[in-house]
C-alpha cells in the first residue's frame, strides 16, 4: 500500500477531521511504529502501526466488518461536535470503528463500518471503482432523454459523471412517482442527487441498496449485521 500523509491516515480511520488530525500531530499525540511524530507532512501507510493517545488506529490483530442500513437524518461520521445522530449510534461500542465512505444525511441504505483501514482504502479509492447501486424514487416519469443522459454521463460543476447503468424503472401510477434502480462506479460527494438535480428531477427518496454484490437483503433500516468472512474476501477480490 502506498504512503500517504499521516494526518490523512488518521482522518481515514475516523479518529478526527483532517484539521484536528494535524493538531494532534503538532501536540505530540501521534506515534508511528513507536516513534512520536510532531511534524506535518510525515508519510506513512496502513501497514505501519499508528497510534493516537496510545491507541492503535491500524494494525489490529482482529478486524471487524459490519453492514448498516443507515436511516435518514443520520451522519456518516465517527463523531459530531454538535451532538447529532451518527452511524456510530447503531454499531457495537466495544471496538473503534469508522464508516467506509459516506452517505449524505438524507440518503438511506448500505454503509460498511470497520476497523480495517487497508480494506477501507480499497473500497473507497477512485481507481478501484467498486460499484454502488441506488434505488431512487422520483416525481413523475423518467423519460428516455433523461435515461440517455444518465447512461452517457452528465456534466456537473466538477466534471462529467461516469456512465451509470439503469437496472430497471417502475412507474407508480397511484403515487405519480417512478422507482429507478441505477448503478454507478464513482464516489463523488452527493453524486446521485446531483445527477438528478441536473435533470431537474424532484428526488423523493434515495437508498443505496448494494455495495458491489453486498446488498441489504431485508436488513431493516437502523439495523446492522456482521459481514461474513467470505463476503469480505469477495469484496477484496472486486478490486484485484
């Protein structure tokens, strides 16, 4: 695994924000392989033993992997200084975990939490492009022109989106809404919401149903389950 700046590794582990991680380093609270590091710009990797306030953030002998069906109005972060609900309220408290990637506050669905930093990097690194499938409920119908734009790419403020795959659409006449299942291969912030906004579509509800092959499969909203060892192995195989 390639080296990265130390404060970024700390943030990836869900210990603190990038800015707070920098402050921790300057305060002498961070060690790498037993050596105190108090200068910014230090490079390290997930294979190093990194500790903050004496607690290892990587290199644990036992790794844990959970799948959460994230509720609405819950933050995908390890902590919140304003006391708002976070995904950590739904997982075991006896081990330090952090979310793998993010779902915005209003989006429900599949989110992995783990203490395995290397695994998290594999799942979120742009070059690996692990697919994610969403179920969007929109007002009205999805026209062919809209579908074509989704599957060909849409120009947003930060560039062209990668082509999405439309798995199916289902019009709900009694509600005047359409269910759209689509799969994407990128992890830009609020990407699916911004795609529909660019189409001037009113998005009623958005749920991430799958990360790669890993689906919710009846897991109720607000519930969590252990990701089985063979599933972890299969997820890792997706990026090789």
